[in-house]
C-alpha cells in the first residue's frame, strides 16, 4: 500500500489517540510524545511537521504495528 504524502504530524497523533489507545503525555518543541499501556507499555514521538515525510510516517507505522500486534495497513486505514 502506498503511503499518503499529505498527512500532518498532529493529525497522525490525534488518530493514534482516538483509535489506538495512545495518550498525549508531553510535547517537547515540535515533537508530540504519546504513550500507551495496552497491550504493553510503549512511548512514541511524533514530529508535529507539515506534512510528514514518508520515511518518518513509515517508521511511526512500523513502531505502532509492532507494539499493538497489527499490520501497518490496519493502522494506515484509520488515518
């Protein structure tokens, strides 16, 4: 599946919070720090850039899919 090239970091962070159980715990500069405890503890930094580069988006998707035990496509479909 091809990655979208027009996603903003803030939109990705909001989608992870509303649909995947992450909570915004902090923001340091232009990076939003998200955290979840389901199914295990995981912290993630999402840059608040407009738009996100495809490599950065791919790394975020890879981390979330490994932490949640789902495929990248499942996460990408909810963004």
